[in-house]
């Protein structure tokens, strides 16, 4: 960031404070308040951090008004159309598109780390069969720090690299095995002759009793879902990973914290919540009832899969995801699926309703990804694990950027205290 010698002037009780202004390569200028408390004795106040830049980064940029999403400068629609997930992983992790040799080496390293330590099989067995796959992912990913001691020292660049590759490579296996465990089927091991998305689909849907052929349209759609969910600036789960990592915790524990945050229905859990909402609506004739509830200030109900903290225009990922959804529904001949019929009618009615268009509440990436995953045969409980498999590269890339920053320090927000001031203890006899 460049300090362009401009300063914001803040006046408090007749005293003026100059706060430097930094200009980014894209997006709003930032006011540097790092010295504010030391000079003016005041904090800033921004619950939800809607006006706060928590770090400087070179990885992803979002323009919410233009509906633009760039990964290292490349627009998401071009990456979704021309690239593929592992190439996008390389781009996010190392900053540039790989040469053919670099890509081949990266894909080989990832492919050859997809198996889990065999002892971890027993870790899965400790869960109830009806455990939510996200609960299993949080547990198993956190437990990786108990199995891979040779890649937990974050001060060692080589260990950081090994941990990054292991997490990218093993996340699909962990997610697929969480699914298999929940349906009582045997684990399917990864295969080195399959691409990343095909390997994941086979580990989820193959059974030992017969051969499994991956449909290329489904693996392409799966790869696109991974690509579109890969990274998204300082969203809640990425900020969780950064804050956890700032204490020096090992990468597996920090990624487990990110998975836990992503699970929430307001964030990554929205695709599951969206499909459950569509099922609750049930038939197109009940859509007006739910739209009325979403508009009712006294009703906490919100339309899952609509709206976004940053995009105040269409979510660019949703546009590409919508194309994939149409391709998959046509291929699988499930365009008559009642849940998917409700989705299409809900989208139409919401986009024609002033409440949603005036508030810029458009279908987001989770609205369409849920539809594709439902059509592919995933249970809704697997929707957020799919998101976690994809977002691992975003978390890892942001973690690596922060850890390798010599100015990195532990995150420690302050507060606006509204509680009791000093008072003496009262013995129970006097209460
Ligand atoms: C993801 O941060 C990221 O980048 C996240 C993500 C990523 O890739 O990491 O993009 C992934 O999390 C996408 C979002 C998925 N969540 C959902 O689909 C859940 C449903 N959406 C909402 O919960 C909500 O839209 C949020 C949480 C996404 C955003 O919440 P905000 O920031 O409070 O929304 P806002 O400030 O833009 O709201 C403006 C108004 C409010 O009403 P008023 O107070 O102005 O009267 O719109 C209302 C909100 O109440 N509103 C909705 C709504 N979302 C916002 N009303 C009905 N239905 C909704 N979905």
C-alpha cells in the first residue's frame, strides 16, 4: 500500500489528530488508526468489521458494487471458464499462473498426499454414525496436528509448504470419508489416476461392489464449485483462520477453526440452510408466504441463499454457478425435481420484488451450489463440507501470507465496555 501523504483529520474535544491515508491498488482508501489509541486515547468501534480493513493482502479483491471478484488480478468468470481448481490453488498460493511444468509438479505433489495416515480411520470410528460431517471435519482436521508432527512448526518455511499441500490434498478424502461413515458404507481410497474433482466424486459415490465411472459433466461442475468457492477476501472463516494463526497455533488447528466458523448458516452453512428452506417451502404456491416472512422485520426468517455482506450487486460466482446448475439439471433430467422447481420460482419472484431488488438482495453463490449438489445426489449435510474442501486453499493462502509477514503480531481487538464499573464484593449474608 502506498502512503500518499494525505491525512484524515480527527478532532476530539478541540484537539486534532492527523491519521495517514493509504491508497490500495484497488478499492477504497484506508485510514491508518494504528496510533489512534496511543495518541488520542480512544478506540474505534466497528462490530462486524463492516468498515475495517484487518490486514493488507494481495490475494483476492472484491468490488461489491460492480459484482467483481479477482484472484491475484484474474476475474473469477475467466478462471471458472478457462482454468481448473488445482491451477487456481497454485495461483492463490504462489501468486502467478503456473507454467506447464510447475502445474504438473504441483498436481503431482497434491495427488501424492491424498491418503490419510491409516491410524486416522479409527478416529472416524469414534463418532456416532449420525454425526454431522462438519463436526467430523472439525475433529479430524484438528487431529491432523496429532499425526503430522513434521509439518506443524510454522516458523519453518518447508514445514509450512508441506502442511499446505497436505491440507489441500487430504481435505477431499476427509470430507468423503465423513460422508461414507454417515451412511455406513466403507471408505473409498483416493486414486492417483483421477483429477481432484473426479477423485472426490468417486470417494463419495463409489462402492466396492461395482466399478464407478465419473461423469465428465459432473466432475467439471464439481471442479467449478471448488473453483468458485476457493477464496473470498477476509470473510468470517478466513478472518477466524487469521486470528487463530496470529497466536502461532499450528496450521491444522487453525484450519479446523475456519471449518467451525464456516459451518454457520449465515456463512458457509447457507447452502444447506437454503435447500432445507426450499424443502420447507415445498411447493411454488407457498413462496409468497415465505417472501412475506423474509420481509417482516419482526420475523428473524431470512431467505437463505440471498444477500451478501459485500456484494450489493449480483454475486459474480452465482452467475457462473447458475450456468453449471442449468447444465447439471439438464444432464440429470431433474429439472422437474419439486425442490428445484421451487428454487427457480423463488428466484423469479424474489428478483421481481422491490424489497429484494431495492436492498440488492440477489441469489448468492450458495443458492445455486446447493441446487447442483442436491442434483448430484449429495445430502444437504454434505453441502458445507464441499464448501470447506474448496475454501481450504483460501484459508491456507491467507494463512501463509500472514505468517510470512515479518510485521505479523497477535490479533487482539478491544471493546466498548458497557458493564458495571468497580464495586466491592457483597457477602452472601448481606444480599
Ligand atoms: C457466504 O463474507 C463472504 O464473503 C461470505 C461468502 C464467502 O464466499 O466466504 O460469500 C459465503 O457466506 C455467502 C452468504 C451466505 N449466507 C446466506 O445466504 C444467508 C442469508 N443471507 C443473510 O443472512 C445476509 O444476507 C448476510 C448474512 C449474507 C449478509 O447480512 P447483512 O450484511 O446484515 O446484510 P445487509 O446488511 O446487506 O442487509 C441489508 C438489509 C437488512 O434489512 P434492514 O435492516 O436494512 O431493514 O437486508 C436484509 C437485512 O435484514 N436482509 C435480508 C437478507 N439478507 C439481508 N432479508 C431477507 N433475506 C435475506 N437473505
